[in-house]
C-alpha cells in the first residue's frame, strides 16, 4: 500500500530509490549530489577536483571519444572530498595534463608506473575518471618527454594550460585551419616561445613565451595576421585593421578595372600590365607574405598555392589573370573573415553579459569597484534594471530576475532572501543586496564561456576525417600540378598551355571550402545552443545528438518536480479548510518532506493552524497531537487500524488514490476519519510539451526510468505521454534499461540530474544533465548540459543537432562537387584561372554562409 511510512521511501519517487535502506532524497534539484549503489557513500564533489574510480566488471564506463565523464557509481566507488589535497608527493612543481584513450583504471596505473621511471618525474598520479594526470617534476618545461612516454603506451596527453606564463591572443585574418597551422609553425621557430597552440574556430592563440607581448604581436604580423593580447577575459580593444585592408582591396580593384578598360583603347600594353602588376602587389602582399612563412615553416596552405598561381600567370604573360586571381582571392578571404567573425563574436558577446564593475557596500557607503577586486563575502548592491555582476546569494530585498542569458528561460524568476543569483542576469524590479559567493573567474557565466570555447576546440569525427583527408589531398594535387606543367611539354605539348593548366590545378588544390565545412557549422550550432542556455561540450556530442533515436528520462526531478505536493484533499466530516487546518497543526513541527508539503499547501490556501499540544511522532506510522481536547492523528492505514478507528467510509477514497499512485495521509481520531490527503510528485509544467516536441522532431522512443512500483509508474507514464517505461529500478537497473534500448538498435540518450544517474549517463550514447546553473558538478558531468532545471530547451537542442548534421553533409558534398567539376573542366580548356579562384573562394564563402544559418536558428 502506498501509505506514509517515515522510515521508508515514499511512492512518487519522493525519496532516492537506491539502496536497501532507502535514504531520503534531497528536495532541492540544485543539490542532487549523491549517487549510491551497494555500499557507495559519495561526498560533495566539485569540478575537476573530483577523485573517483569508476570501473567495475558489472558496469564498465563508456569511452566517449576522449571525453571523460567525471562521476560514476559502482560498488567500489570512492569519491574524495573536494577540499582534499592532491595525493602526490615531491618537492618540484606540479604540472597537469589531460590524458586521452584510457578505458579502465588499469590504464591509469600503467601510465603512473611508466612515468615514475622517467628521470624528470618525481611522482605521478593519474585519475581515470577525470582523465587528469598530475606530475611532480623538477623541470616544469619537460612536458615533451612526459607526453612522448604516454604516447609510447598507446595514449595521448596534452598539458592543461594553467601556467601563468601562458597567455591568450586573439588572432585576426585566419580563414581556415591551414592558417592556424602556419602561425603555429612560425611561432615555434621564435626562440622566446616555449609552447604555442592556435585554434582556428575560436580565433585564439595560447602561447607561453619569455618575451613581451609586442614581440609576439610583431611575429604574428610577419606571418600576415594580426594578434591582440587578451587580458582578464575581456574583449581586446577594437582595431581598425579591416578598414585599411578593405581600402587596399577597393583600390586594387579599381586598378584592375582601369587596366581592363585600357586594354580596349590605344593605351600601351605596358601601362595596362603595370596597372595589373600594381594591383597584384597591393592585393597579394599579405598572402605572399603568409606564403613565405608557410613555406619556411614547411606548411602548404592556400596562400602558397594562390601566390604560386599568381606568379605563374605573370611569368606566362597573363597579367590580367594573375591580378584577377589575387584580387578575387583577397576578396574571398575578406568576406570569409567577416562571416567567420560572426560565429566567434557570438561566444565573445557572452563576456559582455556581466558588467565590469560592481557597487560594493562598505559600512554605510557604496563604493564602485572592478569585479576583479571584489572578493567572496563582499555585499554588493544591484539596482533595478542593472545586470548582476557576480554570482551570489540574496540577503536582502525581493525582485524578479531575467535569467535568460544563463538558462535560456524566457520568464523572469522571482528572487528573495536565500535565493542564488548569477552574474550576467538582469535585475528587473526591486533592489537586491547580494552576498558574493564566487570570484569573477569562477562565476557560472565564466564557466559557460570556458566550456563553450573548450568545446569549439575539440574536433568532431567528421572534422577530424576531413582535416586528415585535406592533408593528403593537397600535397597530392600539388605534385600532380607540377607533373602537368612538366611532363606533357617533354612529349611535344605546348609549354604555356600545360603550365596554365597546372596553375589551374594548383588553385583547385585548395581544399578551403571542404576544410571549413565542418568547424564553422559546429561552432555556429554550439554558439546558438549556448545563447539558449544549453552547453554542448564538443562537436562529437553535437554529431551524436543528431543521430539519437531514443531518449530515456529519469523520472524524479527530471519529468517531475522531484518533491512531494498535495494533489488531493477529501474531507469526510467537515469542510476541506477545516481538514487542512487540523493537518497543518499536526504536521507543522515535523521535518518530513510530506509534512512540509502539507504545511506549504495549507499556507497557499490561506489556512491557519489550530492550537495544539502534546505533539508526538509515532515511528513508521504518523503523528498525533491534542487539539481542543481531542487527540487527532495523521498517518497511514496501519496507524488507524492499531487505534481501532473504522476505515470503511474512507476505503473507496483510499483505494482510488492508491490506484493513481498517490501517497495517502489519513487524518482522524479514534472514533472517525476526518479526511484523506493525497500527496504526489507532480509533473513539471514543461514536461508534456517538451516530450511532444521531441516526438515531432524524430525521436522514436521516449522512455521513463523510475524506482517506483508498476502502478505508480504506469500512472505517471500515462500523464507524461512517454512511449514506454521501466519501473522498480535501482541505479544499476537503469544501466540495464539503457543497454536494452541500445540492443534494440536505438542510439540512446539519457537525461538526468548529472549526479544521481551517473552510471546510466555513462552507459548511454549521450549523457544530458539538467540544472547546470544550480551545480558546478552537473556542468562537468554530462556531454550536454541544460542550464535551466527543466526540459524546455531539449527539443531545440535535438533539432539544432539534426540541422547541424544536415548542413555539414550539404557543405561537404557541395565542396567535393565543386572540386570535381573544376577538375573536369581543366583539361578540355573550359576553365580559366580566375574562374578557378572564384569557384574556390566562392564555394568557401557559400559553405560559411550556409553554416551561419545555424546561429540564427530559432525554436
């Protein structure tokens, strides 16, 4: 019977159905931090300090394309406290690495033992769950031998960039991944540079160097690009470099036009060719400069190919062709840069959400301080209409706060004393006093920016394949172009004709459109999701989301509110108000979740409590108190059977509520039953519409996983509209359910709170956590994080992922088709050099513009 028992789990998943002892589940969805199976007793964990070993024969964790899930649960799980010191010894400096490719804790042990044998290493510790390696070394710059040793063992490692000498620069002018490679290779030849990494998608360069930033900026400019040092995670000062570039582009275009017009008049060819040559120098200076450093760095990028093609055209006297090639290339690059900047700007704009200054209370005064100067514990004042500068807790005042920048929720959330607020959100009405709980670098918005930029840097499988294809394709076509120029003339062919065909082949060899087809689409989709309160942690997960056919939902706190609520009030003697007043009097001194639910409901109905005395808790049955000289009881049927109260009149109501899966609270005396209350974990308001939209967007199976009994699960399933459900589940049973769906041929996603459902999240093809804004751990756990504590944005995420996959396929096929047509047109003589350039840069531009549609895609 689904009746109240203070020592047991209530129906409706009010408590955690995990272990045999069934401890109560936390009411707040913000702090669902505990997962249990068997003897597991995890403590509170935060971020990357989590220490958890999660590999057992019954539930091996899934390898997620080098993306480690941070929390899992099996019988031997041991999660360390977040404040624990690293278990690593030595007097040297600690250097952190991220290790990829481990599939069980034995791999971690192997790496540890191997690294301890290196002379540079004093001690090493590998955490399998987080994929993190900590090394104590007397030589902090010795990351190369450590990485090589890890690679010898069949894994890969990359340093976590937390060295204070590692600086970030914004690089302008890159239009494909080859440009990033050229800059990297060039900077590695600079003596003061120790380590460098350039990411095309984010337009950022991470570099460790001993020199000042001006030298780095100069070196980057030598390669033909513009670098700006980023400080305090703020946007750099805007420059006017593009204006100058556009001016030179326009001027060279005018020169070409004048030369072309002049060729139809009696002007000397020497003058027209001179105009073309000047135009080539103006438009081609930057790509030629970049080409020089690319060749010097042993890179073969598009700047090299275009420069060779333009010079070759000049050699055979095709000055108009050469000038047009250079100008079209420069125009295409300028348009590409402008378009790509839109995707990068969509993320950088997140940085502007939180104001740079805050009003800090100092005694009776208000002092305006930079957010970097504000420390945890300071009290800041947030006026109506202002953005909240830092994460904190409201200690005074009431207001409505627009949390759309963080969670994507369109409706403002009411805030009062004790509620959390986030940096970048907008205080709409009242004045708030907020106690700062996080430094500027630790705020939720800062973590979002960091995770999104990190996601942009991770290559999706499609992108990795295309990049690998391009590295093979370009040199092959380059060699083929040289053979076309040299071999046919040796057998009597026209040298100028075959040389021209070879130049055309060089231009066609640029795989720019193909290489750019995937990253721009992925970055656009990730940017769109971030603006809507969804974190997608990399292209791998974006692509996986686009192929999902089944989604399994944890019931409690995901489909439902996760806390008990009074759903039925049936009075058998007097009025409902009188029944509620008795129930409130009996329950208001209890800390039981159901008691709190009854008191809260009575308060909502404006019901006041009566005068009571001699309050007593009856273990496992209910409570009693004396009200107006009469002893009243509230509890389960066993309580009233024991005291001899007849239940016949109330049985129909009790049975009806039981059939509906409700928890029943009976209120009465020794002589009669006053009434019956039904308590349930109610469905979230957004659940029904979210599940309906998922089905419309191609999800074939919407599944509910719950620890409730069959009757309760069936009732909740009928209310929510899921296709099927699995009931009476322990956490390990949820893993079995996920595997069953996978065995049936469905690519399966699991949606939970990020902690309690860790084993199922790890087993699913895609793990989706809810309520990321409320807990740092949820943000670190899953592959996709819904920042709001509801499913409202999930349909948009799945639709966005499918659209991204479609656009990536369109881009790839379009890029390949253009190349095939261009190659086919070369040998019959139908292709001219300038049309070849136009096809290449035009294709790249169309691919970018097609990808940008993802940025503007709405729900």
